C-alpha cells in the first residue's frame, strides 16, 4: 500500500513538473503536447485543491471547536 502511494505521488510530481517547466518550451504542434492539458489548468488545479483542503480543514476545526465545549464552561454560562 505504501509503495503504491509513493509511486503515485512520484508520478504526479514528475508529470506536473514536466507539464509546467518543460512543456512551455516544446513546440505547440508537437504530438507530445496532446498528453498534457492546457497550461491554464496548471494553476487552476492546485488552486482548487488548496481551496478544498483549506475548506475541509476549516470545517473540521470548526466542528471540533463547537463540540469541545466543556461541561464546566456550560455551567458557568447559566
């Protein structure tokens, strides 16, 4: 399981690195360009992932804060 995740992460890193750092220098008519999406997605995809991660973490922290009110704090409010 760990090897598979490592290989997937390595593939994703290499693919993204080639896509963002090497492909801009390759001619647009070259057939290898068909293996990669357009360049604007090189920014859109990481931004969407970061927004999703920030929203998930923020929601988790908010839920934990709401549920973690101690009985002592509730007694003091009354």
